[in-house]
C-alpha cells in the first residue's frame, strides 16, 4: 500500500528541495573559501581528514568550482516531535526502486491493492489511477532524465561495492527515453565527448573502480557531464555539525538567508564533530558541557540519547554499519565506540548527533501468499528524491518521488532491512 502523509507534510517536503540545494551551494562555497584562506582553515582541514591528496586536489580544481550533486536525498525521520533530517545522501540508492514503485502503484486494483506486478512495473489490475501518489507514475524517471541536459548517451557506472543496486539501475536505464542509457561496470572506459556519466560509487571506493581516474579527467576537461561531482565534501556527515557551529552563524545567514537557515536548524538535530584536540581549561563542548570527549563515556544511559557515526569516506558510512545509539548500548560497548572515535579521528572522523526517537505509526503491507492486507506498527523514514536540472542560477530541484521505509516498532535505527516495508508516499 502507498504510505500516506498529510497535505502539510507533503508541501513541506516539496519546498525543501530549494533549501537543500542552497545548503549544498553554501557548503561548496564555505569549503572553497576555507581552502583559499578567506574562511577559517580548520573547516577545510576537518573536511579533508582521511582523504587522499589527489582527491583533495580534484575537489579544489577550478574546473569543478561550482559543481554540486544533481540528486539530493535527505533521510527524514517521523519523530514524536515532528520531522528530523538526520543525513543527506548525494550518492543515494533507491532511485530505480522508487521509480518502479511509482509506476507500479500509480495503477491500483478496484479494491485499492495492486496485484503482483511484473518486472516492468506493470500491475495486472484494472486501470484505476492513483492520483495522490507523490511524483506520479513517472516523476522519478522524468527527474532522473532531467539532470543530464542534452546528452545523447548516459552511462551509469556501478561499482562492485554498490552491486546490490545494479538491478534497479538496469531497470531504470531501460526506461530512459531521452537518451541512450546503459549500466556500466567499473572497468568501462569507452566514453565519448558529450556523454553523461552518473557516478554510482562512493569516493572511498576509488581503488576498486579502475575507470574512475579516466572519468574524473574527462569531467575536469568538461568533455563529459558527471554527477555527482568527485567532491568528498558532499559525502561527509560533518556538514550538519558545521551548520550548528557558532563561529559560522553569520556565514550561514548570509549564504542561506535567515528563513532557510532557521528552517534547517529546526529540522536538523544538533551535531558535533568529535575532534579530540584538548580544550582550554575554561572551555566546554556546547550543549553537552563536557570538557573532554572521554567524559562522553561516563554519561548515564538516559543521557546517552546520542547517535555516534562515521562521518564519511568509509565503507562503514552507509547502511547503518557505522552507527551507534548510545542509549541502546551497554556501558562497555558505548565506551569502546567512543574510544574508537577518538583514536581514529585523523583517519576517519566521527560525528555525534542528538537522537530524536521515531514516532510509532500504523502501516500496512500486502501478503500475496495469503492475498490479504496485513497491519503493522512501525517507525518510518522518508526519503524524498530531488533532481536538479538547469545551470547556474537557473538550476532548479524537482521532487521526483518519496520512498518510505517502515521498520518494525522494536527497531531503534531505521534503515533498509529484510523485514521492512518499502512503499512510495501519497497524500
């Protein structure tokens, strides 16, 4: 069944694309100015931690100066106090899946439940249109096509690390009508001038992507259109900590505008970068009132409603593999996670984020074996997909669809899992 959300939430999500695009532009500017010495140098130093020199040089290349990701996907939790944006993903999975679900759920049976769809997403049911599906039947597809401009050939390069997503991208490539679109392996190099490349691999995985060097060279020479750009700054979870950093408040107000800045602070949980550099005797970590990150280990279980996670550029930075909820761990396990964060900061920095408990919601899934709708209490994460088309000031984000992931009520951290419900959102 489509996951229903109210009109007000749907409008808020629709308008969020402009805010997030402007945030990415501001991040890009902040990093560049820090690297040039026009903003504090600790910003670029933090964001460059653990990155190879050649990737840092590429990120600072004048040829890629204004490039930002053309697919923006926030992770939005439905919490007990409202919605909360916990992460931004510039290399998101689920584009093909959400497109397929949109096509499938746009046609429902007379009883409101789709019959088992075929591989093309065609539901074997009577043609009763679901008019309330966000993005409609082809919003994701139209959005994906729009990010490549007038390119005649689009190459979707999928790494082995992302191989589980290959089937959905192969399905998606067959639906593209505006250009020739093919899924390529990490060894493909037969690119032509004017082609477009969608990079479906994380930058930490470059040693296992032999064609990445050639792709980046062609992008820097402006011979191909590449998205997302090879800028690790956009794959960092430190960005939310920088948003909350009091030293940067005037910068954010100037680049985001007061309205966008205030809106982001209402939606994004307070976030800290776990830099173990000793503080002066009179200084404390804001909000936590700690004078040393070692003191994090002494907090009571109630005080540990905190998420500790790898910031980025790590094989543990996706799929909740590097995520720890303090209140859900024993004292020993929490202390180990804290020690690991302190010890490996220079190679793989960690961030700390306030935990806002997802609200309990009612959901449904269809059991094809029993031919019946099954109710389920769960907790939900919404993932809107915004596709940025156009150039410069004329670039605009378009909401293609929203994927809901509903996990069983006993799960504390929401992510893709075998017993979760995946459904498109509708009003």
